[in-house]
C-alpha cells in the first residue's frame, strides 16, 4: 500500500487546459481589473519621441496663424473725385460770399480824430478760449499778430477780414498801427478775439463809435465754446446706446 501511495505522488501534475494558458498570456500584455460585473482594461501610454517636447516649447505663439495682408490704398473713382472737388468749390464760394458781405459794409460817416504821436491805446479782446492783447498807435495801417503779418498769421481770407472788420467799419484802417498778442483757442477764435480787442480800443479813442460797433456785434463778448465731456457719457451730452440685454 505504501508503494502505491509513493507511485501516485510521483505522478506528473495534471495539464492545464489550453484556454487558461492563452488567458494567462493575454493577461500579461493587457492586465484586466474586475470591478463588479465590468472589466476595465488599462491602456499603456504611447511612447513619445525625445525631440517632440522640445519642438513644442520652441514653437512661437501664433505661428500657425495666417499673416495679415495690408490692403493697398483705394483709388478714388471719377464720381468720388468730382464730389470732393465740388465740396471744396462750395466751401470756397461760401467763404468768398462771407468776405464780400463783410467788405460791403460802409464805414461810419464820421470825422477821424487825430491821435498824439506818443499815444498807445491798449485793450483786451476775447472769443471762446482765445485772449488777445491789442495795442493801437498812430501809423500807416500796419497790422501784426504775434510779431507776424496778419496775412501770414491767418491763412484764410475770411479770418483776415474778420480781424480787420472793426477798423474797416470805423474808418481807422489807414490811420493806426495794430500790434496784437493772442493765445489760446483755435485760429478762428483768435481772429474774433483780435476784432473784439480792436473794437474796444477804438471806443476808447472815439466814444461815439460805441453805438455803431455795438449794433454790428463787434463789442459783444462771444463766450460760446465746446462743452466739456461728462463722466459716463460719450460726449458733452451724448449718452451710450441703451441695451436691454
């Protein structure tokens, strides 16, 4: 009996079924984890080339975007060119009409007063944000603004006519020399300030000119100027568009 038991113990172990061997091999490649009724397969990360990470770091941001193409300047066609020329001609015509109306005003029919040789009449003129210091003295009609000729300082004929308007209305255009220092505001406001200062100085020379110069509006202080912008608004009074959503 003992010999039979040794013989049974020396026998080779039973062979496993083929299906189990295949399952074991597959498990080595892709281990499976059983969670309840579902089987989760863990995927191995794909190997990356050593130079791939460096190429991503060296890539310039926005290199994949298309470059912006600057469009060439659009050539004006015949209609637009004609329209712009017509607008320029209309603007020039309006300025010429304004100049002609100002020159058609007849001067005051009065005898001109003779000024002493050493007389210097000073006055201050203002319009909008411009301030002009004007000095009148006996002379031959020279007119300087900021140490420059009035024709050089004021580029448009309308502004030159406005600056000389008080002298032409009173008839003292060829009798006195004008020296003006003006600052602040724009070129149009400065021309009005010079006229206002000359009119005030002429009233000091001849007080009887006051009524006529006042009637023509040359002694009135024009305080109109651009209103400042307020907080929350786009301009002085323009509000942003209301959006319901």
